[in-house]
């Protein structure tokens, strides 16, 4: 199973590359879309990761992919500055996963 990161900054990408995870830096919605298409072209891809800022650029597309694709697993990770809203993120994940609003 392969992993791939789409990041808004080079620091997070370098850290992931040190762990053996390839990826790319994208700063605009168009760049993120292009990287998503490239990543989804790999049939061995198991996990597609986004930094929170990169994911926010294409939020509606990510939500749609999460609902329609079985693989890869799509996750957003905090970047080097930490999470923007960790409590909100956890509540949203619970609500999306099991339909329970906390």
C-alpha cells in the first residue's frame, strides 16, 4: 500500500519524505486538483494525505471523494503549525463517520 502527501509547504513534505512518503507541494486549488488526479491514477495508492491548508483549498472536492471512493483513504493532517481547530476536527470526524453530533 502506497501513501502520498499533498502539502501547502515544503517543510511538511520534507518530513514525510524522510519517512518514505512521497508527495508534492501545491499552493492553488488548480495545483491541488492536478496532484489529486495524478495521485488517483496510481491504483496501488492506499492513503492520500493533505495538510489542512491544502485540503481547505479544495474542501468540497475532498468531501465528495471521501463519500464516493472506497480507496484511497483520504485524510487531512496538521502542518508544522499544528491544527487549526482540533476539537472541531474531532467532532466533524465523529459526525461524518457515525452520524452522531457531539
